[in-house]
C-alpha cells in the first residue's frame, strides 16, 4: 500500500508541467557510502526522467571551503548531471 502511494506521488510529480529536480545531499556515511547513495539517487532520476543536482555542501564531512562550495565536484565532474 505504502509503496503504491509513493509510486503514485513520484509519477504525479514527474508528469507536472515543470520538471522536478532532485537535490542529492550527503549524509554521514563513509566516502564510498556517500558515493553509493549519490549514484543511487542519480539512477533514480535517470529512471524517472527527473533532473538531478548533487550538492555535497557544508554538511558533508568532505567539504573544504578552500576547494570550492561543492565537495562532489572535488572528486567527480558533472558532465552527465549538471
């Protein structure tokens, strides 16, 4: 029941006139755990044709203001998901 409600909400959001964007933020996992969660979010967006924005900001344990405002970009290029 809950899953079908969730899927209905996702389908409704994806069919809206304005395309939704999913903001993917870090948690408190280890580096590769964060990469896995981020890649899973990107896969979710790809499957549903939703825009994705990865933002490992100040809450990320890997954030360093001296290297920019998005820790994801310290390690990966945003060639596929700008």
